[in-house]
């Protein structure tokens, strides 16, 4: 998933604006693969490559939170 994020960010010309870092499970291991978008602090569960691309297209490119992929706050 990390490589996909890096490739898609580069493909969209967002390199330098967006950084895809690796991390552990961020204390949300039971939720599956996770992505956090800063500075907003929006947490997502990313189970498929399509989920990752949707986050990149909708959130990173258009500033729209993808509610269906957003982790519950508690």
C-alpha cells in the first residue's frame, strides 16, 4: 500500500506537497492498514488499492474527506 501511495502521489505531481511515510499500525492495528492525512489529522482504513486511490483523488487532490473510509474517532 505504501508503494502504491508513493507511485500515485508522484503520478499526480503531488511530490513535494505530499509525503507518504511508513509507520507501524499507529495503535490502530485492529482496523487494518491505516493512513493519516495531516495537517487535518484524518485517519483512514485502507483495505484495497482502490481505497488508497480514492483517498488520493478525493482528499489529497480535492480536499474532500472520504467519510466511508474514515476510522471511527473512538
